[in-house]
C-alpha cells in the first residue's frame, strides 16, 4: 500500500525535510485487539509541519522506530554510561533481514474498519471510525484514575506508532471511536481529533456571557472560536499574525481581531515579553478591565505573557500551545497578586471530550460542522489532496497556503 513516511535509513533527520511516498507492506492483525482501518481522509496539522521541517518529535520518532525492532531488549549501556540502541536484528514489518526503519506519519484520520482481531467487541467490520491519537496503556497510575490524557506510557499515532497517512492503518481497538456518517460528514469526521483539542481546552471554563481572548488563530484556535460562540461567549477577541487566518476568523464571526504586526519571538532582545500594543488594545476593548478568559493557542513565550497582561484580575488562562525549552513568566509577582487561574491542557479526555465533540458536530443549530467544511476547508477547494497526486512540492505549498487541509486516500 502507499504511505507517507519518514525513513531513518534513507534520511538523516537533521539534513532532510518532507515525507516520502512509498510502497510499504499492508498492515495485518497481529494482536487480538488490533483493528485495520481503510483510511478515507487524514488531516494535516502543525505537528505534521513540525515533522516535515524536522523541528519537532525527533527523539520520539527515531527512538520509537528502534524500539519497534527491539521490543524486548533494553538499550545497551556503553562505557561512559551513554546508551545506545542494540543492533537491529529482530523481525520488523520488513522481515528479519530487513528491520523496519520508517514511521508512517499522520494522527488525524477517518475511515472504514475492514478487519478486527478476535478480542475486539467495541467495533466491527464496516464501522466508520476515527481514532484517539494518544495510544494509552490503560494501566498506569493516571489511566487507572481516569486521567488517560496524561498516561505515563502513551504512544502517539504518526509519531511513536504508525499513523494514518496511508491507505490502511493498524491501531488497537481501544483508541477507535465510531462515527455516524449520517450526522458527521467524512471530511469533518477526519478533524475530530484536533477539534477535540479545542473542546478539551474549552471544557476548563464556563464561557457564557464572558469576554474571551484567543491568542493564535491556527486551526485549533479557530475551532475554539466556533466553540466559544456556541457556548455563548459575550465577545471574542483574536490575536494572530497570519492574514489568511485573520480572514478566516472574520468569516467565522469573531468580534475583534488584532493583527500581530511584530511577533516578539523573532526579536533577539527580550523575545519573551508581552506586546504592550496588543494587550493595551484588549484592555481598551474590555473598558479597562481585561478579558475574563484567555486561551494561549500559539505556543510562544511572548504569547503566554500576552495572556497574563490581557486577562482581568481573577480571570482564567488556558495554556495549550506547545514549544520545547524554557519560558519566562514576566513579572511573576503580578501573576499571583492578580489571582489568575492557570490551566494546562493536553490532548483529549477519554472519552468525555470525544462525546462533547460528537454532540457539537452533530448539532446543526450551532452551524459548527457547516463552518468547518465551508470556511476552514473552503468546501474542499484546494484543501483536499489525493494521495495519488502527492508530490513534495505540492504538499509543501499546501502547508503554506492552508491552516488546515486533508489527504484523501
Ligand atoms: N496541548 C495539546 O494537546 C496540543 C495539541 C496539538 C497542538 N498543540 C499546540 O497548540 C498550538 C496550536 O495548534 P495549531 O495546530 O492550531 O497550530 P498552528 O501552529 O497551526 O497555529 C498557531 C497559530 O498561532 C499564530 N501565531 C504565531 N505567533 C503568534 C503569537 N505570538 N501570538 C498569536 N498568534 C501567533 C500562527 O500564525 C498560527 O496561526 C501549537 O503550539 C501546537 O503545537 C497543543
Ligand atoms: Zn494534529
Ligand atoms: Zn497509562
């Protein structure tokens, strides 16, 4: 079957970019709880962009490929204490002499179940499904407490477990979620995973009659905008540098957008500091008070500090954007004195977030599903790339042109 992969044998991570379209072996049922899905659509997001440009997930991808080939052997300890993975000699999908050296990318997808292992009883052949991308172990301390989104031993589809940029995908049944295609169209069904991120972020606060600021109107920030409107927010202010995303937010009915002219993170001095121009404007819009709720949906240090300076005393700040490395809280004392509540949000809660996602998408009175397809996917115009038409150039152009696009298998 055809798949988009990163192959560590062919490419040096640090001196390459992009995904290769190659023929790989069809996945087969290997464990009793395996499910094989014929993928129809797969969503492309910022995380995939991070892999494309080799800016994110290097260790997770490289180490997990090694671990798949050597499932039982612990890493060897060399003289000097450093670890090295043992020689590749155990059977991979490529056979004993040809250990598997690639990762199939893609963690947002939708398709039809074509085969299930004999222990599977939640899903059957012919079901239309999407997947939770965090493959949890269901047995660590947090999983047993019901906090599966912070599982100690999780693997992530398309990063540390083969994903859905392929004609077929093999996943454990416990991450598979049925979708009613009579109620949710397939292109939207393929976006349930990232939409669920926004649902989870939104679940931390009551937005009814509140003023809300969203810092970063990438796809997940735009999803959040739709949810904030459905939840009855009084007014919604967005902050975003990219004109394409700004236009989209306007079409989706945002009340105010503040175009970010200078993004501090590109400056060499004090890249962590808040943009006073932006936060002053938010204070002005909210009549000197500040917003009740701020969502950090971009993942930059200056953007976190923008939240701290745009939120009213006693307000709530949801931290969702991710970057590696240290962040500085500007004027830490102020954070305490203003009595903010900070929430860090990761992934989706199983399965509460998926259930809310389903309700929001199936309820046509909120027009969310319609706006996802008509505005964010622009009715599929140049936002759906058939796998057969994949070229590196075309894919890279789409990464640049669209906050969200899909691959059609
Ligand atoms: N917590 C989680 O579980 C989780 C899951 C997926 C993604 N993420 C992270 O959440 C963030 C949003 O995800 P996405 O897929 O929408 O990402 P994205 O990178 O597509 O969107 C980020 C948006 O922020 C804008 N931006 C850049 N600098 C900004 C700034 N200083 N202030 C305001 N906006 C700025 C960008 O132009 C872009 O539109 C990313 O950081 C991503 O890595 C977190
Ligand atoms: Zn994603
Ligand atoms: Zn766990």
